[in-house]
C-alpha cells in the first residue's frame, strides 16, 4: 500500500514539474516573441489626441467634439492631483521598474479562483501602454505583450514623463480623454486649478467611468472619492486634518455648459460611430491616424442649427437630425444637453403610432385610411387608455385618428394587429423593445426605455423609401494614415412594408401636416408628411418629451425637445418641435414629391354609408357627387361592398296621430332628401313645412281645423320628386296612402 502511494506521489510531482516546464516554455516563447516588438514613441509624445473628421465635401468639420483634447504638462498639474492618482492606482509607481510582480501574483491567484481574468494588477506604466498600444481584451498573451512594452517604456522615459502621458490619455467618462478635458467638463476649469477633492473625484472615476460617474452614480462617485482621500492620507500625502475636512465636502460639480453642444455635435457622434465600426476606442483611432469622412452637408447643418436658434427653447435639452432618405445618411445633427442625447432612449409618445400601429395594420390589410374606428371609453386586457382632454369623438376614420393623434383608436388598432406582430414590424424598422414592453400602452409610446432620436427618424425613412428600411449612418467611409480605404458605408436595405402601404401611411401623415396636429407646416407649400408626439408626466399635467417626425420624398427631419434629467418641459409636439421643422424647411426648400405606386387607386366612397352605418362602401354610379368623396386604397385591400343607395328610392317612414285637435306627424329624415308638407293640396299657399339637411327622427305639430283634414308629404331628391304621401285625419288616427312615382333608374335621372 505504501509503495502504491509513493509511486502515485512521484507520478503527480513529475506531471506537475512537466506542466510547469511546459508553461515556462510556452510563456517564455511568447515573451521572446513580444520582447522584440518596438515601442511606438510617436503614440507617447503626441502633444494632443485628435481625430480628423471631414464633411461630404472633404472639408474638416469645424465643430468641436469631446474627444479632441488639449495636452497639459505634468509640471502644470497640482501635486495633490498627481498624488491622488498614484495613491489609488499605483502606490509604488516611483519605486518599481514598470511592473509590480507582487500585485500580478496576487491578481493571478484571484483570477484562478474566480476562473476569469477580471483582475489585471496594472501599474500606471502598464495602463499607459494598454491605452496607447493595445486593445482592451483580457488574455495572457496581451498581458505578456503589455509587460514587454512596459519594460521598454520605463527604459526610455522618466517617471514624470510617463505620468504626464498617462494623465493626458486616460478616460474619464463622457468622452473625456485626458485630465484637461475632464477638468473642463466636470468642473469648468483647467487642470492646474483643481482642488484636492476635485482631483480625488477624477482619480476615482477612471477605474470604472460608468460605475463611478458623478453624473449618473453620484453616491458611488462620492464613496470612491473618499476612498482616494483615505489612501492619500495612508500614504502621508495629506494630513489627518486635510483628510477629515475633505471627506466631509459634498460632491460638487460645475458642468461646463460650453461642452454641451460639443458632447452632442455631429463630429462627436461620428467618432462614436467609428468606434463601433472599427472596434477601437477613440484614442486608438486618434493614435492610429484614421480619418473619418462623413455625410455632413454643411448647408443643411447650418440650417438645422438656425432652425433651433430662431425659437425660444429656454433651458430645455433638444436634438435635431436630418437624414438623406435614399442614401440612408445623416446629413445634419445637433443637440444641447449635459448628457449625450444620441444614446438617450426616451418615450416616443404618439410618434410611435405610424411605425408600430397603423403601418402594420395597413400592411396586414386590416384597415384602410377611411376605416371607421369608434372612439369611446375602452378597456382592453385591463388597460384603459385616455384621450388628451378626456374627450371622445365617436366614429372617426383611421386618417383622422392619425392626423388628430387620437389615442383610443390607436390602441384598438394595435389589438387588431396583435402586440407581437406589431412589434416585429417596428423591430424591422430599427426600434428596440425591452422584455417588459408587452402591453397595449405601447400604442401610445408607453415603453420602458423608449427610443433614441436616430432610431425613430431612421424608422420614418422606411415610409419615405416605399417600405424599404436600412440603418442610417453618419460615416460615408474611413481611411487610415496612408489614405488606404478601410471602410465604406453600403446600406443593406430590406423590405418591411409593401410599397402601397408605405404610400397610404405617408398620405395619412400628409393630412396631419395639412389639418392635423402638425398643421403649422400647412403653409410650406411642399409635399411633407408629419407626426407629432407629446409625452406627459404621470399624475401631472406637465410634459417630459415633445417630438416631431417629418419627411419629404428626399429627406427626414426629426426633432426632440425635453430634458434628459426628466425635468418637465412646456413644449408639446405640435408646438416647438413642429416650429423647428418648419424653420428648417423654410430655409431648405424641398420640391420633391411622393410618387404614387401603380398599386394605389383612388375610389369614390358613399359618404352616407359612413355617416349612417360607419362602413366604407364604394359609391355606385347613381350616387350624386356631393354624397361621395375620393379616398385612396391599395388594390389588394379594396372595399368589398358597393352602395345600393340611390338605386332604389325608399319612401320615408311616415306616421301620425291626433291629440286634442293637434296633428303630430313623425318621419325619419335623411339629409340628402328635401321634404315639403302641404295641407289639402299641393300649392305654395298651402305649404306648412319645408325640411332639408336634417338627419334622423323628426316630429312636427300642426293645428287641426276640421275632423278630416288632409296632409300631403312630397319627398324630393336632387330636384326630382320621388314620392308623395297623403295622410287623412279622423277622430284620433291618421291614415296614410303612398303614391309611388315611376322613376327610370336605368340611367342617372338627377341633375
């Protein structure tokens, strides 16, 4: 037994030794491979980080962005600020030769325990190499490469030079690279004026700019700042009195309002898009010399900015975007906020209705523009929607429901389509939903997170592009430092809606721009489709968001006004946002027209059927023109019924009775008939009553002069007498006899 245990132990030791030898050879080979890599000093001695961004005419975009930063000398940075970074990030920075092996060993043990590479134990020198030479992937190979380059860094540069470069490239969140940019953004001052607590706040951010953001996670940021102060005291960088006083200070920010437009500038958004395209952080794009060539149209950019300048938005945040529909290209973008608007998801209000509700219903042949929808108090699956003002309109057409932005019909139509099917349509147009977005409040824009302005405007281009969707882009192409093409935008279009359905939706939204909630656009004298949206604050009469999405055949203009910190706004969709759209198109006259597809037909419908029976019925050849109206239909979804009115003229139902020498005549009137009641004989001197334009039951009262008086009812249609009815009074009863006129209906007999 002892012999077996001894053999097993020796075998285990041998295997372990061989394993260590194999690992040593493996990592030794990697070390040998990476030790020959040259350190790119150009990436370390650049006076600033900048990315070249060009417009559609290959001119440098002049607007500033949050990335392009200013370089600050190490000597200009206060000592307490430098101490804060060293204390929290790398206590032995001035003692080691680039690598802290004890920290690496401890991190490796923790990583083995957790079975991942979460801890890196990087020194400031290693972080500088990682931020200028390497990707952010967490692998052993990358770590060995990082160590090899760090060794070279320490041999060629002094500690102060390394710290200087580090503080000028490190990321502080909100697209702030470098301490000078961060200082200006968070505290509206240059880095050389940073106080002890401000410096500690910035030092605390860099471990996780999202988790320790003073904007979105102020409590985490405050706790992290105080930890930095504690470490500074432990390292004898500040006294106990300084530490106690500093940690009692509240977290104070002084956001630079001048940076708001930089954060939401066209070039800033293009840089963010390039990061996704290239899979690189902004600093790597800058250090690698990539050039971003965008779709920005300088004239449209200036017109969009002027459109906002010409209205009083007050202190509200805002954003505007202009898209070239055919190219799926963003030609202008602007915004103002302390936060990045392009990524902010807001509830879209009624602007979601054409995308989520009505377009799918048209495409599924569930409705047409004239479909009658009953606007009444409704509860569907426990949800009771409300109209603005709490009013109900009875039967309305789908066209009017869209143009006047009536809520209850939208919820009903969503129920006809089905939530899942409706969402699939919207998702095909770039709209993203949360798992909890699964109720009828979606019809009114009631989403958990909502959409951003880029997604919503992009969805509307589907309607302008005859049902074809493709994600829009800011960047046209990207070249490297040698002018070699590395990326070209090639839109990948996909069909979401039939062409005829996209056109019908557009035509309904044109009505909105003429007579609906976007009627401010009616005097532009261009073909424009528009939808407004207003998001109210729950339990309050205040609003949170106001939208307008408008498009011509060539371009889509989307406007949002609100506040990303959820402060209320006085803006409504049909107000400020629509005025901005109008201002833009006044200065950017667009004479393009919407092309009507061959699958769209204009057909006359019977107005009387709409009013009497709330049905969409085609007019027949005998229907007078004044009782018809033209409506657009898809050839694939034409009304199945043809009106039988006016082909057979029906006598009005006439009844009467006598009470105490009073004759009471009752008849059901139609507003397209004229009625005349005579006494005894048909002549004007005996005319008792003339009735026209009346609809419904009507009761008339006449004095009786003798027991058997005679009343004559003459019914006239389109100037022609259609029937004559005589009623003779007796004691308490009126007897009626009808005289039908022989009318030739084989051809139109009316004038």
